[in-house]
C-alpha cells in the first residue's frame, strides 16, 4: 500500500510541477512517511520514474487497445488509436508520463519509455497494412509523431479546443496514410 501511495504521490507531483517537483522530501510529505522511508522503496528518482512507466504505460496502452478493438475497420482503428491517446491527455497518468518524457532521465528509464511507446505504435501497424500502406511500420511511427504533436498542442493550452486538435490529427493520420 505504501508503494502505491508513493506512486500516486509521484503522479500528482509530476502532473502539478513536472520533474523538478518530484523529490524524495516532497514524496515523504505527500505520503506522511519519513524521508528515509521513501528510500526503502526507491533508490532514486529514476527508480520512481521507471516504476511509474511499468505501472502506467500498460494501463494507457490497454485503454488505446480497447478503443481500437471496438472500432472494427482498419481506418476506424487508426482513428480510435489517435483519439483515445488524445482523450487521455487530461488523465494524471498521462500528465505524469509527459512530464517524465520531457525530463533528463537515465538510460534505463529512457529505454523503458521507448519500449512502451514501441508497444503502443505496434498496435496500429496491422491496421495500416490492411489499409494498403506499403510501409506500415514507418507509417505507424509517423502517425505516433502526429499524436505526439497533438498532445503537445493540447498540453500547451493552444488556442484551439482539444476536439479541434483531435479532429485535425485524425484527418492527417487517416488521410495521409492512404498514399
């Protein structure tokens, strides 16, 4: 329970103040633990980040996968892939992941994030192939690039409403992959 409370506190700190806010004294204060007790669970901030990735990315990926399964047709799956990720932007898990991704991380944490993103991208390769794209893996990476740009646009509080950004991203992804 303490580990889960520490991870929840870490999510809150990251989403509120970015990686600078994720400190062991802040974790201790948020959970009511002594600072030395935090070190019993995690040896470093990087260890906290790695565990957040291990816990939160699969949940996020499962949400995206479920949306794609409900979609049916290949183009609808690509649309669901884009829209579901953009719907998750307001979720604390997502804000924490964005804060983590924007920070200086050690090699282990960066590799976990890369692997998780790779698993996410792999979800749409088949749908893109079914749509007739000659290089579905490359197209999947480019679709994710559009999603990442849309996420940044929404996170920055752009002039456009999130739904407008999502519609534009879907239009670019689904119209652009037809070749």
